[in-house]
């Protein structure tokens, strides 16, 4: 189902005084039944804010007290469809590359909860059947978060696919995906959708949030939501973007509270499409990645989205092995255990994910 509102401009409103927020919340509650996400006014309790359509008259004419507002901007997923492909049994090259299989005797990510804020998931896919919780559909609260795009299913497969005999295996095959459908069938979502998705993840106590999407502009509302999740001890993995830039990456990956991921290819070099530079925390395989797709099929995709899902799976392995690590501790472990990249002039600045080195670093 396509979100009906992605062609309309919206704004996020916050109140300088908590009393003004509570007054507006009280008035709004009297006028509304429990809200569906697609209603004209969306309440975001996590950041004490509302999203509403852009108005022609100043907001101060309608709302009490001192307020500030920002555009409720659109974000887009960071994957590029490469080609559909036949079923390929076994372990995809990226999962092999980061040495996940060598770690499975120590950890398989057992019971680690990974929130995937994306386009939903294909609940009928045989490789994901034992890897999924119910999750939530923010575009239609009455429905399961079914995927009508494919991107979210692809991400979920790389993290947690578990069909050893007939299908593929993901990085953390015993972790559990909590699908949060915030994106429509075009791979677009508003900032307010993401904030509501983060809020759901905080409330449901996920361990990791995978954010394979981004936008060029900063948003105080999104930063506030990310901060809330970070302070709740949730590790946020975010894709850096597919513009091939050296000095800039997309938000939310640019926020220091996230782990920003760039993409590598089979040669262990930075993929040409990947953003790069000092904002990147770690690189992972993201070029021509095979994973699950709609209607039980498979697809090869490229993008920093795909790299991000490898890192989310690796963090699930780490947390099952060593519960209780904070987001800051995990970022530090990743940075001191990564493998230097090929073809970089400053090999020590950043490198590629290596699960075995990561687990060794935490055990030292």
C-alpha cells in the first residue's frame, strides 16, 4: 500500500513550553479517536511533537504559546536494484567476507531483537519464516508490515535469514527481526514516520535498529528521536548514502550517535557508489549482494543499505555473545577491530567489518 501523503508537504511542530504541548495534546485528544499514522495530525510522544500538513497561515494563529517548526522532510531507502536472480543455496559472499560463519560456533545472535525500519518484510519467505516477530505497520496500523517494495525483505535476509538446507543464511541466523514499516512502495517516508518507528523500537526494547535510508538535510526532530534511542541503550546502524561523495554523508548516519556504514565490493575496496571519508565509522560488503525478495524470491542489490544490514547482523552476534554493551562501547570495538581496506591511502583511519576480529577485541 502506498502512503497517500508522500506527495503533500508536512511540518513538524514542537513547543518551547511543556505546558503548551500538554494543552495542545489535551485539545487534540478530545477531537480525535486513537490515531492511525495516516491521519492529518500525527502525535510523536517520544519527542513531544506533532506532524501536520503545511498551512497557508502562520501556525501561531492556530497553536498556543511559543512554537518552532521544521519541514517534515522525505527520506529514501539506500538500495539500488541490480537484478533478480535464481535461488542460490548457502552463504552469500558478503556474509562469508565478514567471517560470520567462523563465529557461529560462538554466537548466532540468539534472541537479539533487531528493529528494521524499512518497507516491511515478506512474511511468507521460507528463509525468514523463523526469524520474524510481528512488528508494526505505521502506514496502516490494522495490517501486518507486509513489504510492497522488496528493500526491507532484502535487508532482513542479510541480517537473519535461516534456511540452511534450501535457501540462504544471514549474518545472525538466530536473531529476530522486528519489521517496522515506515516506507511506502516507492521507498519513501516522512521524518515523522521514522520518529514513530524509533519510538516503537524504544517502547518494544529492541537491541539494534537498522536504518538503511537517509536524506541530505538535518532534522532536529530526527536527531532528538535518535538521541532518545541511544540513551535507551539501542545501537543504531545507518547507511551513509550512494552518492560517491568524499566529504559528506546522509542523515541520520551523519549523527555521531549512529554507526555510519559505507559499502565495499568483492575486491575489499570502497564501492564506487558509496559515500566515504571521515564521517564513515566502518565499511561492509554492499556491492551485488544476494538476499531474499518478495514472493519467496531472491534479488541482487547494491547500496550502502546492503552494507548496513551486514553490520546490524554482526552487532547481533556481538550482543548475544556479550550482552549489555553500550552503543559507545560497541562503536569503539568496531573501530579497533576493523580490517584495513585495500587501495586506501590512510588504511588505519577506517576499515572493513571483520566479525572474528570484533569478537576477539571484546574478549581481550
